[in-house]
C-alpha cells in the first residue's frame, strides 16, 4: 500500500514539474506576441510623445551601448531596418532601429508582474487539480481496485496455503468462482492444480503403504503360523517320545506299586501301634497317589475319557500341599492358601491334585529358605464362560527370560540338579487343556514366579 501511494505521489510531482516549463514557455511566447502587437500599434509614436500607453509598456530610445546590444545585433537591425530583434525566443524585450538613424534603437517590453501573477495562478490551479486527482486515484485504488483485484485474491491464496499446512483438504483449494481472470488468477489456478496433483500422489502413496502394511501383516501371520507349526511338530515329536517313555514307566511301576500297596495293607492289619498305624496309612495314600500318577502317565500316552464334576478348589490345594510337604525342604518354607471356600471348578479332582502337586513342587523348589509359597483364586473368564483363575506364586529368583517362552514344553527345566526332569509342567499343561482350561507362566513384579491355571467355574446348582 505504501509503495502504491508513493508511486502516485512521484507520478503527480513529475507531471506537475514537467508542465511548469511548458506553461512558462507558452506565457513567454504570448507575452512576446503581445509586445510585437503593441510595437506595431505604437510604432508611429515616440517616447517623447508622453502617451500613457507607452509608459506602461516601457518604450525607450537609446544607443546600442546603452541597451547593451551586441554589435552583431546592431548590424543586423541596420541591415534590416523596420524588423524587430530579440535576444532569444523567450525574451520579453524587443529592439528596433529608429527610423532615419543608424545608432539609435527603440526598446519595448511588457511589465513582468502581470505575467508572473498569471503564472502563479496557473501553478496553484495545477497543483490543486493534480492533488485532487492524486487523492481520488489513491482512494479508487485502495478502496475499490486493490481490495477486489489484489487484496482479496491474495487473502484467499494465503488462507488456502494455511489450510494446506494444517491438512485441511476441504479448504486448501480456492473455489473457481472466486478466482479472478488476471495474472493472479492464473497463479491461483496453477497452485490449485499443483495441490490436487500432490494430493493424488499422496493418496496413491497411502494406498500403496496400506497394501504394503497388509502384506507385511499377512507375512508376519504366516511366519508366526510357520513358527507355531514348527514348534508344534517339534513338541509332537518330543511328546510322542515322552508318551512311549511314560507308557513304559507306568507299566514297570504298576506291578511293584501293587505289591508295595498290598504289603502295607497287611502291615496295617498286624501292627497295633497307633503311631505306626498313622504312618502306614500315609504310606498307603502315597502308594495310591503313585498308582494314580502311573495312571496319569498312561493318560499322557493315550487320551481317555475322564469323569468331571464340580469340585471345591481349596481342599485340593490343601491335599496337594500335604503331598508336597513330604519333601524335607517344606518345613523351611511358609505356605499360604488364600483360596476361598466358594471357589469351585468343573474338573476331575484326582487329576487336578496332580496339577497342583506339580505347581507347588516347582514353587517349593524355587523358593529360598524362609521364603513363601502363596496360592490364591480370582474370578475370570474363558471366552464367554465364567472361570476361576488359581495362582501359585513364590518369592524365588523367577523364571529365566530365555526359558519362559518354552516353559511348558517337554524336557524344559529351570533345575540344574538331577531332580528336574522338565516333565512336570508339560503333564500339568496337558491335564489343564483336557479340562478345557489354560495355564500360563510369568514372573512377579518384585521377584519370584507366578503360574496361573484357569478352569471353567462350577455353576451354583451343580455344587
């Protein structure tokens, strides 16, 4: 805006100062014509006549030296008597040879005040007219032309650019009806075309990225499926070997266990000591558990139908701990059973005790001397069905990260001594899966490991 006004101001001043010399020249020429006319009119008079008109026009006679005439001018007037000589085309003083003389001349000029007044008036009028034109031009430019043809298109241009920076696709294109038909409009149309082309490229790139992401997801899923299939095949191979081993071990154990069980029952009938009777009864229960474990090994080797019913969890935990407590380390470990009396699941009680024995034995072996083994139960879900999650926690060192992903696979063990076979959790996982449940392993936030068994909850009416 400042540049526009400065341009018009300079233009106005240039017009003003360029017209002044022309006006002055025209006034001088007019004054010269007037002097010539007056000269011809009063040529028959002499300065001594006393005419008032001659005094006004300053008519004089004198020699060339008195008037300061150059010799060439004097010679010219002597050569051409009756003709008028002037110093320049704009001079207001005329000279003429006096008739009958060769050394005296007439001098005639008009008064300067008259034409100076006219020139001052003309300058004032020109200044006023040009000033008014300047003001009107500035007002027309700034209030009508510039807002409509310059400021508004630029504002639309800037708003569209701001929308582009903020990702507003609806406002980043200037509507065609608002684009002027001049050069600025051509720039705006070119910008619209560029933005639309960029957006099309972005859409194509985004679609390509989506396809690439989908392909990557599919590839990851297929890789996971392949990895799962690989692990499953490896596990099946190991489980097949384990099944054969379990069947052989169970077969070899059944006969001596039957003999041992029968011998203990005979001792119970013949030994009258009450303390011995209690120890023998415990030995009977242990042999029964061994026989059930043998049957479980056979179950591991071949799947068979098992009977399930609603069973309370807390008594099973207590029974499992009593079996684990035979270990001499149990006296140095604290045990806490926080399972509520109301917690009940649908399961085979004997098989479930086997699961808890394996979990509690692992916790007992992992806990340090003076440590704690805790069991708790919370409500959970198995898909759409209600469930109970039983958690067995210890305050030992926890499960090594490199072992944790494969903790339930056969022959995987965190024990470095000869007591860790790597079969306990595998058997427990198989039993839990046969009951339609899940089993997970993780490390506690502070220290220790946490094994969680989730089984279908028993409905109230089935308990």
